[in-house]
């Protein structure tokens, strides 16, 4: 089923706990080259998401990344996607909610993360190379 979440999502799911510091989360996200971490809180059985934007906002506010905990910056009112959703449905949910990542659940377990970049990558025809002069025009 091309055009569905399961074909576009990243299956590299970084999972952290609520007690991780923002620095630890940033280091793990950087090492895995992902823009979001799934935050699992065993005390509440809750699933949340911590994004690069959450970390950036904290740093911009002058907060100490070695003292700030993921729990305090995690979005917990998350919209979850099914692997069987269409990319159109996922894009609409992201647009309505004003966010750039969806946690993908299959039978209540996180199996992936879908980002706006994943959708764009899937929608674009990546098999057609961009001519060098076009690439320069796009960079301006």
C-alpha cells in the first residue's frame, strides 16, 4: 500500500524515560539522527513525545539542559497514527494539530515515528535526479 504511513514512517524509534535530562535526550536524538523521542512513563503507562523543538524552546528560555527533565517538556496529548493511515490523513492530522511528528502505534505499541519530512520524501519522486543548475536555483 504505497502512500500509507507504514511505508513512509521511520522504524527507528528512540524511546527514553521521563527522567532523562534534555541534554541526554538531545545526545541520543543526535546519535540516532532523529527529530523526536518517544517518552514512555512506566508510572503512568503514558506515551508522550519530546521533539527537537521542545529542546530548542527550553534552551531559548535559558533553562539548563542538565537540570531540565524530559517529563517537563513532553507533549502528552499526542495524536497517534495507525500504520494503515494514508499519508493524506496523517498530513491532515499534523496540519490540524500544528505538529510535525506522529507516533505510529500498532496494537498500542510504538512501531514508528512519522515526520513531515517522511511524508514529503514519500510524495516526491526521489528517483528523478535534480539537475545541478536546478539544485543551485533551489538553494537560493
